[in-house]
């Protein structure tokens, strides 16, 4: 990629840092407005991801009609607007508006940004995705520190406003990117019967991640944990994501597959064991760190595979992000309703069973030949 890679990575880090603040402290703000687990799930899951899910399949069409240096700066603006709205929220209607804005920002940042990275790095897509994911993970990692510490010291309103300014700074850096020289036109796409299996097999991990982002902050705050401790928990999640993303760039397909299976089994047993014990900070840190590691393996592996389909790579990147969006759309409200009606501990049991099931399915899946060449 050209010398302005630094603008892409630094801008992406700052915007993702602001997104991280919303993901972690948006549920806390919503809970302070007397929301139930179900309300939190609907607002932080369904409302946020509805525009994201609706727009992501149109990624190829959208990018073929605009300059490729526009989507990511626009994502920073939408993220800033979302943070300002939630900062001044006095009821759940304003929270709803903030999450709809965030959904638009997520579409512009992820499927559009990933497509730009895929074409800009050409034959070095694995390197490009690794750098992009490292920047995003670094932003989420920094966001965990900022979210917990600033909210604890200065309050949620100050946190959201300062994060909006951070996102705008990231947008200014991303605006310095020059358009990709070779912009592909929208192409006719293969049918969904040819949908790569890794897309479907990675979805359970994103459902668990989505539910964790939406419900774990509420769960912990209601049990007496502080905003700072919540920030520490998600800091460890993103540390694991960064570390695993870096390691994956130097791993073989066989090692990646084995890691996904082993980590899934470990995650399943952690969920099941903690559902029978009193909630503790060390256990929450361990669970979310392992979850972060599993998600990173599934995310990069799947993204590289679908981008390795030349005739439809941008389309499949959009489809992959659509399925991720669907996970965030349905996972939090369903998990929230289950938590309200059956208890959060039973949600953990379900996640444990889902992790073990995913491990078994992935263990029986042979790596795609294309993936073997890439990893």
C-alpha cells in the first residue's frame, strides 16, 4: 500500500477507540435510564445493527458509485454524532437514535473499510487485514482503558463527548487517504448456495461476542462492579484479540484450525463452570479474553478466505459483515430476554453448549484449499 498507510491505521485506531467506548459504556448509560436486560439487548443489539445489516449486502454497489476515500471519514462523523446524542440522552428514545447513527457508522467503517483494504493491498491481503485488525483491536483496547477510567473519574457524559472529538480527529486523518486507483465495478454475484462455509461457522462466536458487549456491562454494574472494573474486563478481551491477530499472520491453516477448535472447547468449559459459581472479576476477565481470542481467529480466517474469491470478493465481504451484523442484531435481544426470564447464569450455560458445538463442527471441517495457500 502507499505511504499513506499511516493515515489508515492511525485514523482507524482513533475511530475504533470511539466505537469501543459506545460498545462498553452505551449499555451502562442505558441501564442508568432504567432499562431492563431486554431493553438493553434491543437497543444495543437490534437498533444498532439494523441499518448495518440492511446496508452491508450493498457494499459492492455502494463502493462502485462513490470515491473510496469517503466512507471511512463519514463513518467517523456518524460515530461522533452517535456519541453526542447518547451523551445528552434523557430517555430511551434518544438512546435509540444514537444507536441507529452508530449502525450507519459501522457499515461505513467495516465492510467498506475492509473492501478498501482488500483491494489496496492486492496480493498482500493477509498483511493488510492483519494491520487493519491490529489497528482496530488497538483502538478497542485503548477504548477499554479510556471508557473505564474516564467514566469512573469524570462521568459518562464527559466520556462520550471526548470520544466524539476523538472520532472526528480520526476522521480528519482518514480524509487524507487518496482514493484507491483501481476501483472495481459492481459485478454479478454467485448465488448464496456458493456461500463459503466459514461465514456460517463463524457466526456463533459473534453471537456470543455481541451478547457480551451488550449484557456483560449491565450484569456487572448491577452486581456492584465499577465502570473501571468493566473497562479492565474489556481491556483484557482486546489484549487477547490483538495478540492473536498478530500471531495469526505467522500461522499455517492447520494451526489456525487447531487453535479455533481448542479455544472453542476451553471457552465452552469456562462458560459452563462459571454458570455454577459466584461472579468474580478474574473469571470474567478469563472468559472474555478467551472469547476475544476465538473471535479473532474466526474473523481473520474467514475474511481472508472470502476475499480470496476474485469475482465476488467485495460482495462476500459485505455478506460476511451482514452475518456479523445479524449476530449483533439478534444475539443481544434474545440473550437479554433469556436473562430476564431465566437468569443470566442460564445464558452462560447456553453459550457453553454453543461453544462446544462449534468446536465439534469446526473440527470436522477440512480447510479450503485456497485458505491453505493464503495462511
